[in-house]
C-alpha cells in the first residue's frame, strides 16, 4: 500500500476520532509503523501534511516509532530481518519464512489543543 493511501487512512481515522473534541485542533498523531521497504515514514509524513491542509489536522505532526520486522525460517529455525519484505532465509535460502510480531501501521494516541 502506498504512503499516500496510508496517509489518507490515518487522516480519516483521526478526523473521525478527533471529532469527539469538537473545535479542537489536532496537533500530534502518535503511533508506530513496521519497518518495511514498502512504507517510508518520511514520505508518509509528507503525504499526511499535504492531505491535512484545510482540516483540523493541518500542521499536525506524525510521531511514528519505527518497529523492526523480524522473520523466522520454518526450515532451519533461524531468525532474521527480511530484505525487501521477502521472507527468503539468508542462511539456508528457504522461502518458507514467517513474520514475527506486528506489521503495518497503528495510531495509538491523538493530541489535541
């Protein structure tokens, strides 16, 4: 999924949830994004800023922690960091890997004023 689409989804989510505080401006959006080649936090922030113009989230900062993605090879049992989001084991070459932990993006807090 592209950063532009993710930014749109984050914006829509926080505008819906931020609606609980009518008239408040959204200042900071906190959360995490899994470290993958398909999502660049800097591009995500740029798209978010552009899409937030003219909304209550204009000027809001995305404060996303990058979490590391690991995988485990089902063939040899080694744990490794996937390259280019591929689950190919760098030790034995097997493509039979499983991702460990969370992936994707999550909003954990919205700060308003």
